[in-house]
């Protein structure tokens, strides 16, 4: 893939900015996992698109917290279908670059909307999974928790807690549910410390808590960069916009940065 003159100039600007940085904040959405074969939000891999489910309800309703509480068999039916279609996917070059940056810079944090766990799998340590992780399960009645490699380990739908026989659920945030308290606290604490540079990657930034770090960075006069081939809610706010896919763009930026700092 050839990079046009404008994108090349922007990448050079980013390299110069990174040279003066000790801390980096990344915000990532579904677009960063697109190269892994996972879908961006709408359609969930073409399984549903704009169609209703077999129950005649939108997929968002099937995956809502209220449905999980009252009809867990419906929510788990579609969770299992989605997970099965995404099971062979793994982290890509974009996740790897961010993990590598964590070893080069003093402080690097990732705020991700994704529930695929790819950032941690790629080696990142400082990850705020604001929407949870679909491979972490917990009982809805007792304190039982477990982590599964994939849902092939689940033998019945909905799965039951081995200790109290209550219904188990993923530790994810379903439609209509509150964000996890601990993750929100960590996010607030890290943002309060501030960062030298902020990246928004592969997210439409429709949620206020995803836009907020970029807005705060602008107020602090810290450089902001967006990597996304589409226009988003923060495109007009950022200092530099890279209209490329996450994996390709981050790989090019990182290779250029490492070449520039060689002694």
C-alpha cells in the first residue's frame, strides 16, 4: 500500500511529537481489531446487519442487560453465535505496536471499548477494558468467577455456576448497563495525571467517555492524533488525522520512529 504525500507528512509530524514524549494514551475501538477479522460494530460480522433476530427483536435488545436478566437463554444464544464466528481471530500488528511502545516509553495506557482481550494478549499491561471482556465469566448470584479460552468450553446455554447453579454471564457491559466502577476509577486517575500525546484509533467516538480524553487533551494543549479511514465525532478536534487502517498506520509510524531514534 502506498502512502500519499499528505499522510507521509503527517506521519513525520507524529514521529517528531513522539520523540519528545514520555507518556502516551491510546483510545481504541472496533476498527483496531478489523485486521484480525473482527467486525466493526454494526452487523457483527454480517451475522445480523439490519435484520431482526429469530425472536423478532433487534440484536441490541437480545444483547441488552434486561434481556440477560429475564431471558438469559436468548442473550447467550447470540453471544455464542458471535463468539463462534470470531473464535479463530487473534491480535494483529496494531495491538503489537501498542504493546511494544509500552516497553519504550515511561507510561503508556490503553482505553479500549473492545471485549476481545487482544490488547492484553499482545502484551499490553496497562489496559482499561471499559466494556469488559467476553472471556471472563461470573455468576449472577454468587462470587464465582472464571476465565475461559473460548465458549467451546461451555456445555449448556445459558451456562450455570458450578457452585450455586445460578446463571453465569460474561464480565462485559451489555446494552443499558452501567460501566464498571473499578475501570472508571482507574481511567479517571490516569487521565488526571495527564499524558504527553493522545491517540484515538478505530473508534467512532460516539460515547461521551470516549470523546472526553481528546477534549481534555485539547484543553491541556497536548497533541491529539486520530487513525481512522472514516470521519468520526472527534475528527474535527484532533491535530492530526491519519486516514488509514490501524494496523498499517501504526506499523508505519513505529518503524519510522525506531529508525529515527537509532544511535
